[in-house]
C-alpha cells in the first residue's frame, strides 16, 4: 500500500506512513528514532486543528504533538479527568448528578446534586462528608492505575437522550435537543457514556496528578500546575470570589436557565427578551447595592477604585456606578489612572527588553499618592495628562479640589493592589472588583470559561473600534492573561465589593458578532487552532436575531462591546 507524507513540526521532518496509521502509532515510531517532546504527549494539532491521538491519517498533513504545556493539552487532560470523576460519582451516587459548575483559582468547583430542586428553583445539594470525598478520590486513582482506554462512538439523538435521562443529566438532554442534529459523538469509559467538547487522552493512565478538596457546599477538583505537572494547583480559598460565582449560579437556577440548552430553548421559543430585561434589572440592583455601601461610608470614603481583567466592563461599571452615586446625592469626579504613568524613559522593561506598561513600577506612585492625599486634605491639585505618543506627562491647567459631596472614581489594573497607594489612609478608599464571572454551563460536566467569554467580548470590541483583526486578538490573549495573573487576580480578595458583569443572555449575543469574525481566520494562521475551538464551542449556542439584540438597553454593559451605548 502506498504511503503518505506527514510533516512533524516538533522535529521539522517528514515521516511516511500508511493510510489508517494513527497519531499514537506515528508518535511511538518517531520516539524510537528521535526525541519528540520532553513531556507526556496528550493530543496533537493536525493542520492547526486539535485532534485526539486515535486520529487516523488518510491524507498528507502537518502535525504538531502537544502536552500539558500547551493550552489545548491542558484542556484535554482536564476533560479526561472530569470524565473519570463523573464515572466515579455515577457509580457511588446513581440517584444523584455531578455538576462541574465553574472555574476557581484552584481548579473546578463541583457539586453533587439531588434530582429535585428547592421551591425557589435552586438545586438541592448533597453535602459530602470528608470521608466520602476521600473515597471518591481513591476510586479515581484506582481507575487511573488501571489505565483504562477512553473510547468514542456515534449515537442517535434518541439513544443519547435515553442514556443521559437515566443519568439525570437533564441539561445535557436539553442541549442536544436544541442543537439540531440527528447523531452525536459520545465518549465511553468502561461502560460509562458522556459528551465532551474536545478530545480526551488515549487512556486514564495519563491522569496521575489531581486532588479533591472540600470547598463550600461541594468540592474542588484540582489539576496539575503549569510548569510542574507533578503538583496540583495550590488551594486558594478566595471567599469573596467564590461567593460571587455561587450567587450567579444560584440566580441562573432561579431563572430556570442552568445550562445552554435551556437558554437555547428560550431563544428558539421567542422568550429571550424577558430574560434580557431580568438580567439587566439584576445588574441595576447590583450597581445600586454597591452605591449604597459607598454612601453608608460617606463620612470616611472619598475614593472609589475599580479594577478587573480585560473586557470585564470596567468603563461601563464606572459610569453606571457614578450614576447610582449621583442618585444618592454624591458628586462623582472621575480621574483616569492612565494619566499617572511615569515618563517613557523610566518605564521598566520585561524579560524580552520590551516596555512593561502593566508593571506597577510603570505608574508614578509618588505623584499619585501625593495628589490623592492633598485632595483628601481639601487642597487643589493640578491633574496631569499623559501623552501616549510622546510618552510623557503634561500639566495643562486641569485643577481639581474635592468638596463635601465629591467622590473620586478611578479605574485601572492596579486599583486593588494596596502597594499602589501605600501612603493613603485605606479607610478613605472603597475598592470594587469587576469581572464577567459567568456561571452558566454548557451542561452538567462542561462549564464555560470566563476567560473565553471575555476574549469574545474583546475580539468584537477591538475589531469594531480599533480595526484589530480577530487573529491578533487571539494571539495577544495569552500575554493579556499573564498580565492578569500577575497584576489583578492576586488582589481580588482586597475588594470591598465584587460586581459580576456577566449576563445570562450574552453568549447568544456574542455568537452573532463573533462567529463571522472567527470564520475569517485562515487554516494556516497560528490563531486557527483557537478559532476552531471557539467555533466548536459557539456551535452549541443559538444566536440572537438583530431584533432581539435591539432589545438590549443602551446603558447595558454589553453595549460597550457591541456598540450602541449611551453612557
């Protein structure tokens, strides 16, 4: 039989294989003659598209083998680990259902739930004992040690629904019924069937590093750290963040929209406008609540700092919060922290020698602290303007003095970091953390990444307002995430209030705008892998129509990204 040529990017070499050869076979053969990766191979990119190692060659391709150091390798590992956890919980609690609810800094937050709900629609949680958590973990380790292969097969919609109804996975059933297909690929593990939106590892034996730790009403599934796969992520019990995520999850349940399937139902049945109105009302209530907290401390608080990761809606949050403060009789005054950069020649550089504008040292902390203290003392100060083209500050007669009802609102990436204003009385400062902390899930065992949600927001806004092509947004995203991990996420718990800017209805909106942008990215682009993953994710969501999008009010936080905001 004539062979076909495969180009391996890891070794920059061609390999000749027979039709029907799998990625696993190719990798095993290459390892005999040359080293390919310094880490365990979990999946591969075939022509820049993610594939499991059981992928069979029938045509020439470019191949790149990936491990845990690659984002898609990590996702493959975590998906596979979730399947093992699902299997164990199903064995131990056949009358209940495991829900992998949302991401935490330490891993994935999971709950075991009863099949009934409370009167307000919230789920009834089965509270595990420490011993039960230990038993689940031990059984998972037994399955890992047995090195059981994962399988994949095709099933009809009717067959899938019967299986998942028996497994009490009603959200998964709702989703499959709204996706408009007759057949679905499902994964198998020693008789257990489930769906995952991406490939799995070849077998359970690769999943040696994990841990289960009790957390709130459920537990946290911890997976390996980046850079040290022998250790799990450190446990961080960030109670304020966890409370905000849990609150949004419960609110989704109260609205009867726990997963994408039910959301799709509302869109298809024409009931999404009511959900838009309810979600916007919830935001308004949250803005008012934070303003009430500020007003209650009006005798001491004179500065409001707002921070959050990229595309969390900080600008809209600042404006909406300012409106609520005005309703209470306060007079918000806005200062942009970007005007307090040090002049360009004093900007620190990163490990590559480039200017590091996100470093705390890129801020003129002495000037900022001095002017804030002078304002708090009732003095008049001249606010600088930073010229980003010339890279220096100018003083142009913009004077400011704080009066009795005045309150400063300032927004920036370091706003939660106490080191930004070490000489300012902390009792005078109220800190707000804003982020799109979505707790809506695809189904019971596939949660939605808050990072993916924000990247879609940013892609749409950057393309609309700055003409940035979608692949550039994707290629810069990992750098953005590194900056957030360094400058924002470690300080979340310093916030006096957390504003969750996620909307329960926003993914159908983002799909309408993002899907055409993602489809423009060509297969040869280095952003194609991520674009393909996002398109697969969005394929499970029913988009809103232009008429339904028009129902989003002009003051909505989403208007910051899709246009039409009047703030």
